[in-house]
C-alpha cells in the first residue's frame, strides 16, 4: 500500500476524529497501516492551521521487551537449565560440559552451581560434574514468557543479565478542539495593503506569528584576519607609549625610500627587478634642498665620521617615483620632521603598520604586496642594551618570551640584529624580525643632535597572522584565492600578552 499524500492524511485524521472522542496516534498508525512518524507530521501540519483545531496531549509510556538473547532464552530455555539438562546421571567432565556451549555454557554453569542444581565430585579423578537434584523448574524462561507479571526485582535482575530492555514510547493523544473542523482553511502569511484597503482581512484567517523564531542573520562586512592581528599589534604599540606615523604615501620618492636611509644608488635593491618604479609621474615633486645636499655629500664624500660610498650622487636617481619597498621611508620622513621642530628636539616613539611593495616572485611565503610592522625610538644616549630591552618587552606583549639576537648587516643600521624566537610547535628557532640603531650618516644629516640615537625594528604582519590562524600558504590569506567563509567565520584575534 502506497503512502497517502500529506493533505490526504490530514483529512483522514480529521474525519476519523469526527466519529470518536479521542484516539492515540499509535492506534491511528496501526489502523491506517502507515508509519507513526507520518501521523505525527500530519498532526503538526493540522496544528499549523490553528492551535484550536485539535487538542493534542503528549503521552509517554514505558514497556519491557526481550532482547535478542532474552528471546533465545524464552524459546530454548535459560543457560542454567540447558547446562543442567546436559549433565547425564553418571556425571561429566567439566571441560566436556563447557566445550560446546562457549560463554553461554560458562554463565549457565556458574548460575546452576549457585542455585544448588549441580555439584563437583572430587572423590574421583578426573573431577566430575553431577546433578544435585533430580529435576528443576526453569523459572527464568517461564517469567520471560509472562512479562506483565514480573516483579520489580525480577525486572532489575533480567535487565542486568541483558535479557530485558526497557523502551520509552512517545505518542500523541488526539481529541477535537474548540474550533474543530474536518476541512482545513488555508492561513494567510502576509497582510497586504490590498487586504487592508478592501477590508478583506476581517474575513481571512492568518497564521500565528512566531515571535520566538530566529531570523535570518543579516549580511554584514567582516574584518579580514590581517586587520584583526593589525589591531592587536597597534594596541600593543599604544600601550607602550608610541605614536602612529602617517603611512598614506604608497608612492614614494626614491630619496625617502633609499637615499635618506644611506642606501647607495647602485644598491641591487634599487634595480627594477626588485622595485616597482612608477611611469606616470616618473619623478617626485620638490625635495628639501638643504637636506638633499647634506645627503648627497655624505653619500659621495662622507661626513660625520664616515667616508661615504665614494661615488657621484645623482639627483635624477633620487627623484624617481616608486611603490615604497618598506615603511622605513615613512620613518625617515617622520624623523626629518622631528629634527625641524622649532622648540628643539624632544624624545619620541613612533610606529607604523602598513603595506609595502616589492617585485617578488609569488610563492607560498612571498607576495609582491605585504605589510611591514615598524617601531622607532629617538632619544639621547640610547644603546644596544636599550634596543634589546625594548624588543624583549615588545615581544613579551606578543606572547613571545624566548628571544635570541644574531648580528647581521643592514645598509642603514649599525649595529644590526636579526631577532629569533623559539617556536614550541616546530621545536626550532625562527626569525621574527630585524632591528638595529640608525647610522649617524642617516640621522645627523636630518639635523638631529649628535647625542641622539634612534632605535628601530620591524617584522612582517602576515607571518604571525598565518601562525595565528593556521594558514600555510600566504596566497590563501591575501589575493583571489582567499576563502570568504574563512574571513567570515575567523575568530577574533587575542594575542597572549599582558
């Protein structure tokens, strides 16, 4: 018999109820010859047309049912009775008695012994199992055949022996409601302006509004993981008393990006293979003449205790526009403005977090566009010890406590140090940043006092973000391959800092 359509089933239930006071849904399922769950679904469909059509009461019953092992006992006898029956009048070796029965025979033997049906005759060798009584009554089998008459003690015992199981049966007790009808009126779900204007709404029945229903989540913008980590970095800098530098110049003059940082014009980083140069406009606007002249001199012939690089410095090369290769160009601009303050030098702490651009080959760990995190401190008499102490405090706030420093070379810092931290997950030391003290050839032409030193360090924003969010390929973090679902569902960033 095929299952009826939902509308047909609801009509059958209503017509059935018309002739009775009440009926159980399990009985309806049996009479209609269909699954009980379909009856429950049809009842809920009727209730959706109005709560007063039917009176529905949930009913819960508990019943006992034989397990598969219990059914075998009810049909073939209990384990202990079967073992007793297998013992002949002359007795039998225990090993022979249990050989064919397996676990059931072992259980039955133990039970028969405890009931006093069998005994072990050790007066002969080998020891024999003999009957202790002439006949037995298999009460277990008889009781399992009469479940309704079992006492609570017997039920507990047979459940323990896994011969019985208790089932919870849920059903619905149905009766006619105050507005019972054998036909269902379609309920309106929307109140329209036409219904209001014509007055038709007064004759219509509306579906009750479910104020507890969860609405659809509104579509909203999501912060990218990089922005979440950037926010945490920024907060750490602000807690340490730093001021944020203006980083709104993506296009920078070669002068600020390279020359002001005492990076020679023939340096490989200034080649088109490493740097994106701008075609239009190809050259920057006016540069501060006095400062440019001091930079040109220190490059060409030296100064401030330096011999310089000994080449002919060219203004045309310094005026070339490019996409900045590091935010240290921003630091150069900011320090130059600091040196020009009319009221004299004041100690300062700056930071910046923004994009930089390099002509890199794209792979799993390199992009042509990425972020640089930079910190700069200018004050009188700062030393390498101050730099190491500041870095320890900064990285401690990032949740990194185990640091090592390795001497290295940078064109614009001396001394210079690479910063390494121990990664417990990888069980090795990894590079997390670069640092140093700006060279005199960089800061003195700006006009900063001779006793002022400038500490600086920088690191990537992408690497800690990849570690934080478990991303192995940087192209899954930035670019056309980014999974927007990852951006939407990514947790907020909380670095383990104090």
